[in-house]
C-alpha cells in the first residue's frame, strides 16, 4: 500500500507563487516516477510535469517556463514550484506516483488564483 499526500495549495493573487509538495509513503522499494496534474472545473485532467526515476523530466505546455518540478529521492517527495500564477491556473492539483505495476494518486490540493 502506498499513500500519496499533496500539500501547499491555497489562495494566491495573480503573479504570485506557490510551492506544492507531494509525499509518498509505504511500500516503495525504488525511486518511483512522479507526475503533477491538475483539473479545473469542467475540464479534463491536464499533465503538468513528469519526473522519471532516471531523473529525466518533461513539462506540459501550461507549465513550461513558469513551473519547476524537483524531487528529494531520500524522502520520496516531489515539489512543484509555481511562479507567475494566472487566474487560469485555478484548479485542483494532483500528484501521481508510478511504481510500474501500479500507480497511486493523492487526494489533491486546491489552488485558487484570484485578486
């Protein structure tokens, strides 16, 4: 069993920054792949950033240039630094942990960008 917990969401003004955290715990025996996603009301889920076990990363178009993903393998934790936030970044942000045979999702953390 693997538990995934996101934190760090909240209310921020346009142009502001937030740092999300995602901590995975449980039966994790090697560095997993992590992914950050988001879902706005009425929209499909969107991939923001992927971090693979080999250290390679990919960013979705919405995240490029503004969001940066980092990881602490010793803690099985990843972060998403979000800068220059826009109103359209308002969504529930989810973390996914991919162990190969199975993947696990957190409960999500709400990010609201509003003046």
